[in-house]
C-alpha cells in the first residue's frame, strides 16, 4: 500500500506522509520538511 505524498509549501519537496508528519499527544500534528527544514506546528486534525 502506497502512502500519500505531501509537498512542502516552501521548497516543494515531495515526500511520503509518514516522513514529514509527526503526531502529538494533543491530537495535532507537526509538519517538517526533510529537505529545507521548514516546520509547521500544531496543525489541527479533525479530532483535535
């Protein structure tokens, strides 16, 4: 099964979702680009 691909909004690097998103205990997620290190924290999910 193939993971969804996520594109960095800053450098447009594409990577699998599992490589760029980290779940937090408060049901939000953190995005971090492995290419340019651009980070977005506290992204709300449908449960958060």
